[in-house]
């Protein structure tokens, strides 16, 4: 052998005990390729259960609100077809029917999106839910004030459901993600 560093009295392999990285034959696992800042984010087990439950509530309440809007669109179209001349005839028009159908479709899409992401930490469905329901809540407050000032009956059930969705969306968005273990869904 022509290696100048190799001497005949030394064995090249295995190295001496002092050259091993540790004295334990099976040392700890090598460091993760992710450093602390780049680890995938997840939720603690307790927050994961809450997140799934609250995302399901947002999804199911959005389905109920979609049904309310589709029912309102059907009632508006029936009122328009029968030439309704009652107390709210000036408020019912073709545009109110279209707005109800569009709002119902958005609620239905939002519900499907929230229910599909119940086991993830995706924030986009909840941000969209918060923005849309916040806008509808403000418009509903204006409608509530208008109905009370005209002596009509205010629609409060939808207002309460929208407030519930806003509250649950905020709760889930405020959960602090932690570095997740293996196989966690990344935000």
C-alpha cells in the first residue's frame, strides 16, 4: 500500500473507541433537516381537537345560512311572480332575489371549504369566512335598524348565526401554531 499515512501496525477500520462520535453504539437520531424556524407548523393535540370542532361548526352554520338565503330567493321570486302588494313590496325586487342566490352560493362554497379543511391548519377559509360574515353582519345590522324604524319584524336568527361564525373563526385564527411532529399538515 502506497499511502504514506498508513502504517503497518495501525488498522484502518474500525477506528479506535476514542474516534467514535459517541460511546453509545446507536446514538441519537441525526438532527432534523428543519431548523427551529423552518419546522412545519401544527397545533397541540388539545388545540387540534378544538380547531376541528370549531371549523365543523363554521361549516355547518354556513350551510344553514346558505339554506336561509336560497329560501329567501325562492320567497322573493314567488312574491315577484304573484305581484305581491303587501307591506314589503317596495323592498322586494329582482336584485334582492339575485343577491340572495349569490350569498347562498358563497355560503355553500364557504361551508364546503371549511368542512374540507377541518383536519388542517389552513387559515384561508377562516379568513374568508371572517371577512364575508363580517360584511354580511354589518349589512344585516343596517337592515335590522331599517326594519325596526319601519315597524317591521327584524330578522335576528341570521344575525346571531353570523355572529357565531365570526366568533368561531376568530377563536381558530388566534390559536398559536407550534413546530409539529412528523407528518403534520403545513399551513
